[in-house]
C-alpha cells in the first residue's frame, strides 16, 4: 500500500537550486515525509548557487537540513548516492511520488535506459516498474534530438516531463515569484495542495 504522505526528492547536477530549495521548504512545511537524495554533481550546484556546503555523510546532511528548515527530524530522510540499503531501492517501499529537480540530461538518459548505477537512477527505475508517479524537471537549453527522444520515451511511459519554464502573465516583479511559479507546477503534478502562485483566471 503506497503512502501519499511520503515523497522522494532527488537533486542532480543541473542548474536550478533555487527551485529545489523552495520545493523542499514547502514539502517540509506540511506533514509530508521527504526521502532526499543528492548526487555528487548536485552537491556542487547547491554550493555554487545557494552557498550550501553540505557535509559528506548523509546523516550529517539530514541534521543540517532539519535545523535549517525547522522541521521534525522524522520528516526528512537523507540517503547517500550509493546507499543500496535505502528503502527507495526496492519496490516494496511506500513512496507514491518521486521528483527529480533539477534533472540533468545524464540522469534523464540513465532513467530512460534503465541504467540503475546509483540510488537516484534505481529509485526512478522502481517508480517506473511499479507504475508510480515520476516527475522530472530537466534544465537544459537547447535540447538536442537525443534529449528530446529520451523525454518522449519516458513521457510515453507515463513520466511527467516538466521543464522549469515560468509564465509571465501574472507580471512577476521578484525572482521569488518566478521560482514559486515553477514550484507550483511541480506541486500540482505531485497532487500537493498549495497557494504559491495565482492560477489562470483567478
């Protein structure tokens, strides 16, 4: 039985750290339990874009983020990139949705090919084989034919491909509003209630 109050979040090495920071903040402000995975390249991007110098050990990262986001310790579980004992590596886990934000083209390609060489790719492979919700937020421009073919392949398998393309019809004046617009679309696809951004016609 899947649990809609549990969600997996993977951070890979594409630009877009402000999106995932806001996403994590919103998820942890609810009663959701977040299972967090960060790739080695993702750590570099977090350091570059947010000045997040994360410790090497997953347990220490968990302690740091719990303190930063002021959430309950049991709300956040952080796993190492090669932590094959993590629940997410098995189809028996109860997580209903997985988000990869931002998603590199390398990660997207690995998922499309079933290349489970780290926990992030394996967790995504599990979501596919168990027919659960998988949301990828690819940050690249322009897309090559290979990128587009991989996205089409995954879309045909039911994966939500959600490039972080903001709308401007609501006339944003702050960067935070643009970030919230994209995060709101991700939350919509994950089925999570929010009031981050105005909806068309409202």
